[in-house]
């Protein structure tokens, strides 16, 4: 077959990052439409919203969760809870297509026992970003995190175990999945400001899904 530069039919490939962390390039490409449909289904049950940080800032990415646990932030702090603070109702169920993708990616990366109970959906519009942070509100740091990028490209920052460690810059594209655990589990990371670049499936918008085992 002739390679087609304009369609996303390339076979996935792996790029090791640091110990315990890998980028699975295009791992989610073939499921992207179903994943985006599932995101839409979740967002119909519980809206994407911009949360407040404990310091009183409004996050630039809009978020919603699905699964038995959801990550939230407000003036009281960062935490996981079983209910949506907007409604006090349980978070929407995690659609099977999301869970299956996360488990397959974790297995491919060497974490065969991953069973996520939380999926955080982030929506970035042009101008949105996420500063360097650690994911450390989960109970068991032996469990990895699986992070799926859909839509517009962005630059991911992947740092060290101290905030002051200079991060690498890793361009992430539609369908890329970062899996991260073991000695890398508590590395600082973030994304640079989203530029206005259209993707055929999302327009000028990027979705990031991070799957975690919260409890
Ligand atoms: C993002 N990602 O890619 C933000 N966290 O939009 C994260 O915060 C993240 O990609 C833990 C592990 C992988 C990630
Ligand atoms: Fe994170």
C-alpha cells in the first residue's frame, strides 16, 4: 500500500521516555471516533467545567470525570470524590471503549494489571495550558497513569522529580498515548499553551484523557 501522508493509517510505534514511561505513538488513532463519541456522551451527563485551584485561579482547561472516582479541585483543595460537586450525583460511568483502550495501552507499556477507576477528561481550547505538576492524589503510586491525546497537537513537558528539574519537551499528536509509572510515576509534567490548529475530528480543540487508579 502507498503510505498516505494525510490520513492516520500509520501503524503505532513506541518511543521510550524515561524509566517506566513510554509514548505509544498513534496507539489510539484507530479508535479515535469512538473515543470522541464516548467523551461527548459523558459530557452530556455531566458538563465540562473550568475548576478553581486552591489558590483561587480558574484552570484554563475544562474538565469532567467518569468512572467511580473523579478528581476535583476547588478552594478547599485537590481530591478524589465519588460525586460531581455540581450535582452531588455519581460521576457518569466510564464507557467501555475508554476503559478498554486504557487497559490495552497499559499492557503494551508493561503494566498488565492496570484497572482504572477514574478517567479525567480535559478539554483545551486555543490559549489553554497546564502548568508543571505531579499527579499525587492517588492512593497507590505502583499503579501507572495512561494519558491519551486527541485532536490538536500540543507540546508536553516531562520533567524530573523536583519542580526545578528542567523538563523535556515532547510534541504530542492526535492518537498518542503516554503511559507512565514505576520510577517516573511522580515526575513533574504539564502542557504548553495550545495553539490554534484545526484537527479534522475536533476543530481547534484538544482532548486529553488521563486514566488513573485512584483507590
Ligand atoms: C495533558 N496531562 O496532557 C495533561 N498527567 O493535557 C497530564 O496532566 C498527565 O499526560 C499524568 C500523566 C500523563 C499526563
Ligand atoms: Fe497530570
